[in-house]
């Protein structure tokens, strides 16, 4: 199974009724709605954050022999896996 997400970049706008909408790259696809501007800003950055983590993983030596939850590399790798769940 392959999962896909709305392509980035995403941006947020104040919509109506008063709520923040996170829009996909086509400016029509609403990927999220929230009443919090801080949450909207964070959600809108998700595609860039995922891309940055994947780039760091490609460039670095992320060998981890620590117990799960005790290593920043394990945590980052788990975040990538969760974001891409279902992607081979």
C-alpha cells in the first residue's frame, strides 16, 4: 500500500467561518482546519519538515543502537515512518 499526501508547499489562510484553513499547493485543497493560528502554521510546515528530516537522514550516519525513545535519530526515523506509513 502506498500513501500519498497533498503536495506541498502548504499555506494557511483565515477562512470563513472564522477558522484557519491549511491549503494544498493548488490553493483549493483544504488539508486541515483549526481555530489556532499557531496550529495552522505548524501544520502548513509539515511537508518542509518531512523533506528536511529525510534529507538529514540521507546525508547523515543514523546508526542507532539505543533503546527506542532514547535516541534523537530513532525518534526522527520513527517520525518519518509515521508520516509515510504504508509507503514501501
